[in-house]
C-alpha cells in the first residue's frame, strides 16, 4: 500500500501563505445578493491571517481538545472558522445555522452528543444560534465567537499538531441510525485529500474546483477544505440553495475552468439533466472539466447516460464521469473509476445477485439488473468479506465491504462499543499481503468483478421475504418507473412484520407535475404491483402514496428507509388524499 503524507493540512496553509500569499485560494459566489452572483475572493495570505486570528480568539476561552461547533452559513466565514479551530487544536464539529429548515432534530441530537464548549458563527446567524440555545439552556456553550467580527491580524504562533490528533467530528447522515460522530484525525484528512488527488490526477495550483455541497457533509468538507489545502489549488464555493434554485450555476462556474473537478451525489446529475434549459446550455463550455465524480448514493446507469446525452454538445466527455464509493468512517473517499476511462456498467442476474453471486447476463435478459462499477481503491485496502464468518469472499461473491488504510477514522465519539464493532474487525483467516486487522466494517454490501468494486446495497436495508434477499433500491427503481404519477427517486421500500412472513411496503411520493385531481392512486397501485411482481416475483403488502417533499431523507439527501418505516408504523406519513368534489 502506497505511503502518503500525513502532515496536518493546517500546516500546509501556513506554507501556502508564505510561498503564494497573493494567489487566489477561495471564491465565494453569493447569489442571494444578486441572481447573477457576487464574487468574494480570498488569497492564501488572507485566509491564513484570518484563521490565525480566529485561533487566537478561540484559545482565550477554550482549551485544546474541547469541541467547537460551527453554526454558520455556507460562505468563506465557515472555512475560516474551521481552519481557525484546527490551528487552535480544538475539535471542530461542522454543522449549520439553526435556521436551516427541516434539520432541528439533527442539530439537537448532535449538540447533545458532542457537547461543544464553544460555537463559531456569524453576526447574521447569531440570533438563530442564540434562539436555539435559549430553547435548550442545558446545552449552552461557554463562548460564542462571530467569525466575521474577529479582529484581523491577531498574533498566533502555530503549535505542534500530531497527525493522530482529532481534527473534527463528522456526524453521519443517520440513514440507518441516530447520527454518530466519526472521529477524523488530522492525518485522516491529509491522507484522504492525497488519495482524492491521486485518483483525480490533479495538477498542483492549476486544477481547480467548484462545489455547492454543504460544508457539514463529508464529501463537501473534503472537497472544499481538504483538496484545496493539499496542493494550493483554488476553489469556487456556492450555497446549496443557490444550486437548487438554478442548478446551471454550478456548471457555469465549471465552464470558467481549464482543469476543473467537482463531485456530487447521483441526484444532482439527474437534477441538472432535468432542469438546465437549452438557453443555459448554449452558454456552457464543459470541455475543461476533468472530473465529475458521482458518489454518496446508488449510481444509476441511466443517470450517467442521461447526463452525457444532455451535455455532450456543451463539451462534456464521457470518461470524465467518475463513479465513486466512500463513507464518513473512511473520511470520505475509498474508490473510484479512472478519469481516463469510460465508466463500467455490468448487467448481472438480479435473482443470483440477491442470492449472493454476481453472474453477468445479456442486457436484455428478463432478470437483468445493471450496476455501475466504482473502480478500484487508491492507497488503501478493500476486501469483500462474509460478515458472518469473517472470511474473505472470492471475486464474484457478494459480501460486506471492509476497508483498511490510513484514511480510516479513529472511531465514534463517545461510543466505545460501536467503535470496537465497526472499526476493530479482524479476518478469521489470513489473506496474503494484507493485515488481519483492524478493518472497518462498512455495513455496505458489494462484490469484486473483474477487478472492480460494485456496491450492491446496505446490509440493514436488505428486504428478506420468504428467505430471499431483495435490494430496496432495485424495487424502488421498478416502482418509480412503473407510473409517471410517481416522483422519480422519491420512493422507499422496506419490510414489515406481516404475520407468518415479512411483507413488502412501498412508500412513494406523488409527482407534483400530475394535477392532483387527475391522480388515480388505484391505477398507480395496480401498475406498481404488476411491475414488482414481474421484475422481482414479489407481492406488495402495502403501497402508500404521500405528498411531495415528505419522504424522510437524510441531510445528504439519501432515502432514510428506517425513518420512513417508523413513520409508516406510527401512522405519521402525509398520505395523499385526492379531492372527490
């Protein structure tokens, strides 16, 4: 396994400030001030000076090793705050301003779990932050620091930071459980940034990025902080809301670049394909984009094909679509395809894959299921292991994805038992060239086929009916392609106790483009039942149509199947009622 530099990235900030003080480091494009965007730039010298001032301010009241929550809007102040926390040797907790809609429960859970003694925020967000802690006085931190009001130029002499010191707590999205704080060390972040750079084959100070991803997410943080710091490369940031309001803005920023890279979950590429207008496309030039990484959720073959078809005339080349796999417990990046090769798509027999074996079949086969390959790992070890026997599977057999490498995090904050179970796995039989342990158990199912990793699902999400395994994402895809009245990608499939066996329940959002008075929920149900029976030989126990925007999802936009199942059992889903008058 290749050795990578574990030097804390915050040390590199000081280096870049000294060597390239006037080089542009960050540009934040604010579309809330002007729909055309107002750019604010910050050089490496300015960034380092501001981060040191924040560090000096933090250490007036907070000691090294204590937690500091970042409750700020997505802008340059957020980046300055996080880097200031690193300089100060406190543990950052990247979060969001409390006025972010729909995330109050998550914020409360994380605040209780992490117990921050300080908060980094801005003057604009302070009223929302103060109101949050007024509602929860038992969680009130010792100090509130407004990053945008910190005196510039305060003296701060960097203190020694060990690669094994904790840099921040990355809270998981909670798709299958209560959010847990992944302990990411300075060495983890440095190595994972290098792994991404190696996979991207980036050019120091030349390759540049553009991202709208939330900075409190693992992919967003590593993209926006780790990658620029690794090799002094510039980046454009925008707010996620600006992307949602007009997604072409993301591509417009990338069109300015000659060696650009970016990454996003699958849904964003679907969104671009559906929303960007011909007029907007006419102004785009994507020929300079080297990497459109796609990860963080199941990657649909149709998404890759649709995105390429939609933007081919804008200069998009097929090989720059880079499918990837990662997770917070490995900092973020684990494996990806090459930017120089076309993405691999392989059609497997669905029934045999559900039974645990990847058997290729022709694309037109009755039980065909096409999966997108996620390439190979970079500077880390990945094995497919039988989760019950802890023995490595041969290629072609489905098992749990296990990871070993310097990017694997130190564990979960305050959860020693979960840490030992997830991060301390050991192989029952030796495998040549790799250690017996410790290994990270990802909880993800996958298979190695012709040297490439394919992710097939989550162990906890598997639907088992009459002794047969079914992947929920396959059933969900069958569902939302069965009827145009179902909103694409907004379906959850899960199992409930149906007496003598498990029963399949499907919850689907209605498509708001179909007028509700024209909605025929009985016809929708018949279409779905027939499609699921034909495609999966399964009987649907219950089919529920709910209102748009109400399907439980995580903060990273993944379907929260466990939460949806609980809402179904509790009777709290917002079921669609078609007017009869």
